[in-house]
């Protein structure tokens, strides 16, 4: 069993969800689906490639809404410590307006470690966002993101986790550092809380399905997305 001290260390980064400010209007509520492929591949002992591709649906699964393609280059500073930087393309397909495109440059630091049988990772990411807006001037914004994830194997083994079922818990908070007046005005942008059931196929691949709650802090009205996410994780070292 995990000790109380370990549980507290694990829970703090995962349960840090901001208090929702009171609004005069109830939030917009949507039901969507996200499909994602996250990949890490080492080129050698020092350098690797990191990428993810995501396709997100419209409300009520009414066709595609967002395509995200995010490649990058990683530097393995030391075991469990990785620095990465790259580019992201985000295309948004609107039903009642022109399509929009956002380009991003991003930098991140990832720390991975184990707390007894639990695999934990934390990520700090800085983004420079070039946001295209149909019918309005483009916007530049800097955004900071803090992500924490825990993966708990469900088998009884104490060695390396190479195959079998697991549970995953994660949370990500995002803060707008600049360009807020043209976006949602508040400093805090959004929060994503997620829980999933997964299966490790082998040393190089995980699959998982889970529920993600995305709260977006709007300028006049918040949005809550209830998301069913299906994800593939691949890692080659």
C-alpha cells in the first residue's frame, strides 16, 4: 500500500484545480470526442523527437472541429529530465464561420519519476501563440501551462511495468501571460482534468480511454466540455 506521505505528494499536483469564479450566466456545456497519438522517439542517448497529433470533434460529435499537429526536438538532460522545443499547427473548422488557423512555437521541461509503483510526470510548457481570427485582427499571446500526470499499474508486480492494465490521472492548468484583452481577459485561461483506464501493450505502446473535463474561462461566459478521449502513446528508446 502507498503511504499517506506518498499519496499527499501525488495528489497535490493533480488536484490543484482553480476555483471557478461565479458567473451571472450558466456555462456553455458541450459533449465532444478527442482522438490523440503521443509519440517519443530517441535518436541517440542525448537527442530525440517528440510529437502529438490530435483530432477533436464539434459539439455532439457533429464532425471534426480541431486538428492539432505538434512536432518537436528533445534533449535528454539526465535520466528523467527532458527539455524540448518545437512548433504546433492548430486548424479550427467552424460550422457557422470561416475556418481559423493558429501557429505556435513552444518550449517545455518534463520531469518523470516513480513514487513506489506510481509513475509520475510533470511538464512546464511556454507557448508563443499566433492566433488567426476570421473577421478580426490576428492576436499574439504568450501562455504558460502546468501539467501533472500519474499512472498506476493494476498488476501486483513490483518491477518494471512492461504489460497490463493501468489507471491514469492528470490535470493541466493554463495561464495567459499576454494578449489577454483580445482573448478571454482573465489571467487564468483554462483547466483540464482527466481520468482514464489504459493497457500497456508492450514496452513501446500504451492505449487508453478516459474522460476529460475542460473548463474554459470565457470573457463573458464560461465553457465546460465533457470529452471522451481515446489515446495511443508510443515511446522508442
